[in-house]
C-alpha cells in the first residue's frame, strides 16, 4: 500500500509563499547605469542598449586594424595620406570609393595576392578561382602552360610582376583614371568600377582606354 499525500497546513503555505517571493526577487535583472530603453515602432518596449556594446565594436575594429598584415610604413610609402583607406579594406571593411579599392588592388599587386585581385573584379565569364589562376600566371607565381606561354609571349601584363608606383589621374563617379608604373613600362587606364556588397566597390571590367607605354 502507498502512503497518501497529507494536506499542507496554513502556516506551511504561508512559509512557502514567502520563500517563493524572496526567490523571484533574487532573479529580477537590474538595468545597468548606462542602459537606455528605446520604444520601437508600434509602441512596444525593447531591451536596453548599453554603451558597452558600442565600445566593444570599436575595440574589435581597432583589434582588426592592429592585425593588418602590412605596416603603416609599407602602406604609407605607396599611398601617402590614403594609407588608412587601404588598411581598412585589407582588414575586411568595405571600400568607400573606386580609388580606395584600386589602391588596395595595387597593394595586392605589390605583395602578390592573386586571390584578392580575383575577388575584387567583376567577370561573369570566369569564376573567382579561374581568375585567381590567371593572376597567378600573370604575377609569375605559377608556371603557365606551354601553349599559353607562347601565345602570351609579348603580353605587357607581365610587367605587373614588378609594380613601382600608383597614381590617380582623375576620379569621377564610377570612373577612375589611373597610372601604374612598373619596371620597364607604364600602364595608363581609365576604367569603370561598380558597387559591391562585400567589398564596397570592385573593378567592373569596362574600360575607356588601357595602354602600355
């Protein structure tokens, strides 16, 4: 036989209620001094937004900038006062202008990064992997197949293996006119850039002129 459950006395009930109230008060979250409540559309209250979140994001950005693979001196020697724009792109921020992304692309030439060059240009006829492969050939990082090597024997693009300096000649909207001086020859070009969700701007492939001298 199983023992039955005895009814609770009045005093026992009062003690239980007191304990429950005390327990619930211990778990009520307290708003921090810097918390602010905002009323969204529709009138319902949202959770507090603290300054700490903003500070944390600022710290994350500074940490990312501190981990840039290139030093200030390296970037400043190529881009002068624009060096910070290039650094921010290299750590994952979006370019704010065609000039900024083209400066970052020049840095990718200088330090031979085919993946970045392939990712920051638009070409529907090739995948990023295919474009990266082509850039590896152009920069001399991989041996080009014999047939392609013969067909590109006098291709001026191989001069990009040894870039020296980058200059902006003119910037207007989506169009950028620039010059890349290499050992041996100089590329002068005016090309269109297009906006991109990931990189801010990318090389669009549409060119008004492109010539080596």
